[in-house]
């Protein structure tokens, strides 16, 4: 079968021919429909994140997938079920995080991540997975089911944010999403019906992401004109900040911009940063205004299930506008192109 992956000592994705996997006991064989491409995939290709499976010369990419069960084997699934795989898998011997069903809370050294770090991903014609790591979704999500994984990331981050405020009555009225990439836009779509939502980016208004924000009824903030630190002066101070840029300064300015009792959820992965920070003022602000900061990575099965429900409720017009590139696996290059007109790209392997 064919797969899209990267080989050692190379940087670009390649079409690979590899054996079709055979499901082991407790595993199902899944026929892949679509696999999304995101910033993590590009970090893997750049060599700045993740790693190859031990003693293997290639890594199959892809961690945002939807497929159809081809061979249920001895699992609870039926042939034709539409499923979405979770990403993390236990290292050899397992550990307490997986035993507790909390793989999403494991530190990086205590987990493998399919398509990212130490385990092959789903960007292939078929893949196998233990049943416990497959989430069944409605058939009507076959087209956009690959978005379940990124939505689940936001489901978890927002859950952690709410839990950090559970000790008192917290009713957020304003949210600021930092980053107008696909994850940021999905999060805006999740929040905009509940609260006034701003989204900060660095693109001109002719950009398609800004058009999507207008469609959603959110307010676009051009960070080149209004930096995060100025948002409380020009708009309302946000009760919730959702950071999806990986820009290190946002961990500081995002918290400073919060309204009293607010919470910032950090999801981006920044590189080294050597600027000096007034930690005293930062610390005092957190204490005196009862603010909170949560970091969030990955997501668990319950977040995937919540994400499937959320995704099922999103407007089809929004999803059509979000997914700007759909490439056949034999001509996959456009899905990895960094074009300004691309919001969300995916690779298609089989028809529905």
C-alpha cells in the first residue's frame, strides 16, 4: 500500500510503498478516508519536533485522521463503522498514565505519538489500531471527521481552563484567541456562540482567515496594529485567553491582558527566548487579580467524543471555508504547501 512519510536524513514528505498492516488481536484494520495536515506535521518535517520509530528508517506522517473499519477482527466494531483514532500510544511495558486512562497527561518521555514521535501515523491507505484507541463517530462526519483531533485539543484546553475556575462562580463573557490558523478558527467557532470573541492575527483583511472570522461573527484584531497588551484599552479585557501561536511573548502579554479572575490556556510550542521579563510584576498580577494559567497538550478519549459532538454541530458553510486544500494521496504535495491562501489542508486516500 501507499503512505506519505519522511525518511531519515531527508526533510520533505515522500510517497512510500510499504506493506499493508495486519491487525493483531484486539485491533481493527481501518481504511483511511482523510488525514489532516497541521503545524505539528511541518515541525516533524523540519526536525524540530518528534522522532522516528526505533530502528526504522522512515516515519509515516499524520495524526488527524478519519477512516472506515475494513476488518473489525475481534473488536466491538462493525465493518463500515466510521472511526477516528486517538494519537498517543504506550511505550514498551506501558506506564501508570495509560493504566489510568490518562495518556494525554503523560510527559513526552512517557508516551509515543502516532505520526509525530516514535510511532507511525495514519497517512496511509490503511492503518491498524487497538479498539480502545478508536472513537466511533456518526457516518455524516466521514467528510470532516479528521477535524475531530484538533477540536479535541481545544475541548481539553477549555476543560482545563474551566476547571481552574471551578472554585467560584465564573461566567466568561469575552474570549481572546491568539492565532488565526485552523486551530484558532475552530476554537473561535466553538466559543463565538457563548461569548464575545476576538481573534488576533497578523494578516491583511483580504486574507481568507479574516473572511472566515467575519462569517463566524467574531472580531478580527490585527496584531501589527493592536498588540495583545493594548487589547484591554481598545476592546474589553478578555476573561479567557486561548494561545495557539507558539509565540513566547504571548505567555506574558496574554496573562497581563486578562480581566480579573481570568484564565489563559497556552497550547503553542515556542522556541528559545532570551528576553528579560519583570517576573515580580507578572507574579503580583497573577496573585492580586486571581488569574490562572494552564498548559495543555494532546487530548483523551472523552475529549474526542466531545469533539465529535461539537464538530457535528458546526455549520457546514464554515467547514467548507476552513478546508481550503484537499489533495489526492498520489498528488499530496499541495497539502504540505505553505501558501497564504491555505487555511486547512487534508490528504484523501479513499472515497466515502
